[in-house]
């Protein structure tokens, strides 16, 4: 796992994932960076009304950041815009916060994932259109877990045999798709789905209603497995809103 060792980093492409108060006038700012992964910084004096940085600490906006420090908590020196404003509204805004919470919970600090950074940026732009939000989330969830190194086999089953479109499976975290062969199989752990859903997901095809429904169940199960006992706040809000 790579780590940040250089004392100062100038004009790095970043997004703000989260901020929270630190001491009397400062903030801790969690950044998602292209070259260094998730980086924690302190923005000194950022809670003061006249702080130059205060208005730039907005989620979902492409920014350039300069920070320094050798410890886990760096010092954020400056931020500037790195492109046009990106406005998320309504359910798309909640989806954006959901992505950020996923990154905060599962992405290790100072572990670079350049491809994931670019996919996150693309996903935000897709969310801004406000169309097909659920499918946009499924695609990001799958890409996210794959980029973190979790094996999510879709085209072969747990026995390394090709997934069959009409075959029923029980998908188990850490194992993959296990063929359903009888009534007893249906009592096992995991999520039951058709092979067609897995094949569709491997082909990035979410056009079928059944695939949309079963992929949602599968990703919800896999994320719950990797997140452990503490559920995502934004996930529950999205479920309450529209069943995302």
C-alpha cells in the first residue's frame, strides 16, 4: 500500500469528501485526491467568516489543493477551483453524499486509486443529469469494490464454471455464485439471483428490470458485508426515499 512521504504537495487534483470542526476556528477536511487517495488535512481558521478557504470547501467540486506534513493529518494551505461548478440537486445530491460516505468508510487513507478518482469524477457528472440514478449507483458500487481489490466474479461461478443465464445462484461474499440445486440451498447465506443478472452486470447492461432489482440486492448485500455492523446513513436515506 503506497503512502504519502513527500513533505509538500502543490496543486493536486482533489474533491472534498467531508469536513468537521477542529479546535476553535479550524476544520478537518477529508480530501479524495487523484495521486494520493484519501488524505486528511486541517484547514486552519477556515471557520472564520472572512476565511479565503471557507467558500471553497464544498463537496463535488473539482479543486486544486496544496498541503504539507509528514503525519497522517496534513496542513491544508490553499484551495482553488479546477473547472466549472457542478451542481447536484434533490435525489442526485443525496446520491453524491452516498458516494462520499462510501469512500470515507471503505477507502484507506493514502492509498492511491487514480482510476477510481477519474470514475468518481465521471459519476458526479452523470448524477448531475438526474437520470437513471439507481443504475449510476450500481455501476459505481461495483467499480468501487473492484478497484479496492475485492473479487466480485460475475462471469464464472464459485466452481470456475461459466455462469449460465437461466441458472439460479446464491451469491456469497468471498466465494461468488453458487449454483442452486435444491430447496436446502435456498436457506444459505448470500443473495439469490439468476445467472442473467450476473452476465448483464459483467456486460454493464442494466436495461432489464430484473437485473436492476437483483443487482441492487446483490450490491446492498456485498457492501453490508464489507462495511460490517455500522450501516451507511445515506444508504438508509436513499432507501427511504426511493428504494435505491
